[in-house]
C-alpha cells in the first residue's frame, strides 16, 4: 500500500495548471448548486416562453451572457426544431429546470459534475443543452460515453428523435459498429471507444466537450477516462483549444471525483438536479429466501398483479436465464392475447393438457381461448448464453401447483410481460419504452440494466430480489467466476426509486430489513475487482510509465498493478527494469508492447496477434482470438425445456452439437490444438455457410456471436496490418483449414500468448490424494484444476496444456484448452524457466513467480523459427 500512496507526480506540476480564464473562482470550495422549487417553475415558464416566442430573444440573451467571459466560449445559439409534443415532455424533466445553472457552470469551469436521479433527463437533455449553446458549432463535436452499449445506441436514437435531427448528426459508436459521419455533432459511445481514441489522439481534438455518463457505476473505463481527462482538459485549455468535461452521476456519491486532489486541484462544482420523486413505500420480507429466490419473485409478482391497482411492475433479477424463465412462468400464469385474431392454439392446448395430466394439481384458471402462439416462448428466440448465464433454475412447471395462484388466478387485466437485459436486441429493448397494449398491465423483468441506465415509464411496483450477478477475479490466480451477490444499499435504493417516477409507488424487497442493514453502502469500483494488465498496457502506451501515480478515482491495489506489470514484462510488452522493487512499476513500453496496445484485445491475445504473421497463420490466429474474445460461441442447450416436445428437440440438438464439436476438433495435430481448433472449425464452417442464421440454429452456434466474430476479425485484421502493412491486407472470411504444419505453429503461438496459463497433469507418483485424479497443477494454485467436460481434450489429457481461463463452478475448470509439447516450453517461455547447467540432474524446472512445475527439458535447446514481426515506431 505504500506504493499506492506515493503521490509526487512529476506530471502534476506542468499538466495540472489550469487555464486562468477558465477558473475564475479557483480557490473557492466546491459549490453545491441547486435552485429552489419556485425558481425552477419560473425558469421553466420563461424558457417555455422564449422557445415559443421564437429563438432570437434567447439567442440575444445568450450572447449578452457570454460577452464578458472568455473569447473562446461559443457565442452562438443553435436552434433546434423540436416537435411540440417532444418539447412538452422535455419541459417536465427536472433537469430542464437546471439548464441555466448547468450551462453557466460549464461556461465558467472546465470540469462540472451533475448528479440527478435516474430519469431526471441527464443523458437525453444535457447533450442538447451543450448543442444549443453552440458547443458543436465550431467544428468540434460533443461526445458522451456510456458504460453499456445498449445505452449508447438507444440514447443516440432517442436524442436524434427529440432534436428532430438525422442519425448522421446524432450518432453512436460502439465496439463493432456505429453510424458516425462527417456531419456528426453529438456522438454517443461506449467508454472503451473513447479510451481507444485517446490512444490515437491524446488531446481528443475532435471534441469540444465530453460528457462521462453513469459515473456512479464506476466502470473501469469510466474511471480511467476521468483520470485521463483531468489531464487532457487543462492541456487543451493551455493550448488555446478549450474543452469541457462533464461528469454525470445518478447518485450523490461523487467524493471520489470531487474531493480527489490528484484528479482536480480545484474541486469542480456539483450541480444537483432535484428529481420529482414521489414517495415509495418499502416493504421488506420477514424472512430472506436463500435458495429459491426466483420462486419468491414469481409469487410476489403474481400477488401484486392479482391484488393491487393498475400500474407497471418492474422486477429485478440477476441474469438473462432467470429473466427468461420468469417471463415464461408469468406468461403461462397470466396469458396475454395479442390482437383479436385467433391464432393456432392447438399446440398450446396440447401442451396445457399434457402439463395438466402430468401434474395432478389444478392449474391457474385461465381462459383457454385466450392462448396464443405468440407470447409463450417468445423470449427464447433472442436467448443467448451471455455473460454469466451459465446457470439456470429448475423446471418452469415447478411452481404451477402453487395454491395461492390456482385459487384466485382470474385476472381481469392481462399481464404484458417483457424481458430486458443488456444483450437483448435493441428493437426488443425499445418495446419497454412504449405503452403496453390498452387494457393490460406492463411487467418488465430486467437485470441490473434497469437500475440506472434506462428509465421505463409507468412503473408503480418494483420487486427487488436484492441480488446482482458479478464477475469476480481472484487477484492472484486470475481465476474468474460469476457470483450472485447482495447488492449495495445504494443500489437497493436506486431500484426502489424506479417505482416513484410518475406517482407514489411500492417496492417489495425480498429480503429482511436486517439483511439490508448488512449490505455495503455503495458498490465497489470495478477497477478494484479485476486484473488490470490491459489498462496498464494502454497507460504505458500513453507514456504514463509510473502507473502508480496515475490519478485513478480509486486506485487498483499495488498487488494488482505489480501482477500486471510482471505479466507484461514476460510477454515482452514492457522492458524489465532490474532495480529496486519499486522499479517494477515503471518499466517502459517496448515496440512490441506498442504494437500490442494498438490491438483491441487483452495483452495475452495481442501477443498472439503480434506473432501471427509467421507461416501464414495470421487469418487463423485472428479467427481464434476473435472467437476467444466473444464469450460463448455455442448456444446453451442445457436450459430447462418448457414441454416434452421441446425437451426431445433439445436432446437432439445437444447430440448434434457434441458431434459437431468432435468433428471440428479433428485428429492428430489438429486435435492437440484442442478447444481452439473447435472454435476455428466453428468459425470456418459458419463462414462457408455464409454465416446464415439457419445454419447457426441447426448446429447450435450462437448467431449473434458469429456475427460479432466476423466483425472482430475484420477489425483485428486492419489493426494488425496497420502495424506491419507488408502483408496482404485482405483476409477472406472464408478460410481453408490450416495445414498440419500451421496447426503446430498455431499451438506454439497460443503457448507464447498464454504462457502464464500453463498447467501440467499430475504425475502418477504425485497422486497421493484421490481428489487429484485427472487433475492438473498450475504454478499459482495449490488446488487441482481440471479440463472442462465439454473440452475437446477432456479424454486426451495431454501432459502439458495451456488454458484460456479457469472458471470455478463445481470444480476449478480450465476452458479453452490446447496441448503443449514440453520441449517448446524452454524455447518459447524461457522467461518462466530456470536453467541449470547440462550436468545438473534433475533437469530444470518450469517456474512462475510463486510456484514451480517439474519439466524435463532437453539439455540443449535453441530458439528457432520464432521471430517477432518487425515493428516500426514513429
Ligand atoms: O439520464 P437520466 O436517467 O437522468 O434520464 P434520461 O435517460 O435522459 O431519461 C429522461 C426521460 O426520457 C425518462 O423519463 C425516460 O422515460 C424518457 N425516455 C424515453 O421515453 N425513451 C427513451 N428511449 C429514453 C428516455
Ligand atoms: Mg442516464
């Protein structure tokens, strides 16, 4: 921790000086600005008037206001021609009342923080304020970053619509796609996209203002961006190219940004937007279900629908699988018929009868004619095995014998059930913003995405399961696991707040108040919970050698920084500085490291790409890296089936997929490339079928994942060619399979990238404990790890393997496994080996910083055929 606190930053003095023109109140303390309610109304009316009366008055007023400020401030007012109904809706948003306060603060300060409840209009309105005030009129554009792709896309559409402008002007850019043009004035993007842009142009000259949205989420990229922009903005101002930074948060917990002397010398003003929040009554559960909380959620939702007056219901669950499962259950319990056309209901009828026979209990008393083929399993078609959706709950039918439902389930109002989660297709997401069909009650079943990113209109009841699914990393071993954990008190209150947007509401917390009392106050910043090698590499590439001194809003642990630096040194991305312990954290970047930093993948995969041009392996390396980056190529066919029919279909498809995997894994050398060969085979096969949805469906590939891989392959090809362009820039999406020779090269390239993920099968003589049977030893862990049962090498059990990741479920499982020949280890990973003299017996050890694996190396070895690509630095 002593590393973390060393604060004498060399950069500080020259970089942090702010433009004097920009900060007239330099030494004044942080101001919390908030106008009284009456003022707000007046202002709102006035604004309404000016907009009605034409724009000239306002324009003039604006010009008067800015006259005696800096000449570099925009002085024009850019009119926006909104539809009257849009304008009317805008005027109801609390943030509109603060427009003047916000814009004055922005004019007078380089940094401004805006806090306001979700739904108060920050995301949709603040970019418009800046636009109208002319921040996009001088060639510069307004950039807004979102931690989630969903928000970037949907908000750009929304703002374009509100402003009555084309998406050529209000555009978005996310990792793989965007609609940005040369006419773009407002650009929504994910935070990762902006970070990449900083690498290309540190001063971000395209932008005149940047808004960092959803800062309370404390996503890693958001944190880093705020750190970087705290330096970039003053630099820009010094160079006479003024720029503004606005940080927006849904909570008031912004001390990490405002009271952080490393970030901002002068605490930025904090503008608080008073949301018109109606009271929400909180109902705690008496007991806290630990096991079947999804069952509890189902019961509660049914009860609300049956007993309580109209008003939308918003349910918070943890993952996509849970969301779909609950949607199915609710749709079965409260069927909803779309339109008046009678659709073919024989299938549903049959199912219904079958289920009834199977369970000798009375089912919800439903109107049989009310069945429609439409909603029952609609969710399934967009189901994806997304991040963290490995687990699924038990059968849907389980709860149908619930007596409370059978007694009373005769809803006069149908329930209109919609799922909502990050990976849901945007068109489907958009449904939640539309009013439900007349005479129905809206019920949105959502993951955390509905907590702050999106506001759903008309919600009166919130059902909160109190949990969230998060990815956890073991700081030492890098083992990741998805765990469902309790949310923070701040999150619980955010969730409750969703119920009071339009009228007083109710929040049902499915946990006791005692449990709530034990929740942490706020969620931890993500940066403290994940490995940081990618961030460290990016920073080194920005010439921030002493990463410890970087103005992180919350600094990662010294441990994590050291581990990252060590990994980057062993990948050859950083040059080792052999001095004191402290020097570890100031290793400079190598030309290879710079090349790696330009690839939009983690450093281990970037290393593979850097080596990929040998033996014409590049197209394959790119395909493999793309496939490893996109999580879950294969559909999750282990989901519970809704009916016997579906169940037999699933069994068939599972068998088919297993067969295909075996086929793709190949034989001989190919088989030894293991799961990576399976990925390559899947990508290759899919491309030969021109990536058709039907092909994917038939063999259990996730269509969306395959599309993403295709885009990523193109992007990676461009990135690699940008570094050393001598090779043919074109990679045909259709590949011929690699030759035997190429497969051997591929395995070596994979080893070079995943060198720290080497594992050795436990030797017979070490097999003291039966728990080690078929187990592997890794340098960093005391416990055995195993090859995942779905792996191509599950039965082969090679002596040495490298793995993509270890995921902890019932056991520690290696995923993405490929076999390694032991003589490659000293050749390709000398940095991990201790070499004794040839006379020394026993032979050398393969070792990593804290552990060793016995490795019998040949006494002589030399490096052959393994060169790094020529990297040219400007
Ligand atoms: O960013 P913040 O949470 O403060 O609010 P916002 O996302 O700007 O949303 C402001 C209002 O616009 C909310 O009441 C939303 O319901 C509404 N909105 C909408 O109707 N349709 C969208 N696609 C996005 C927002
Ligand atoms: Mg927002």
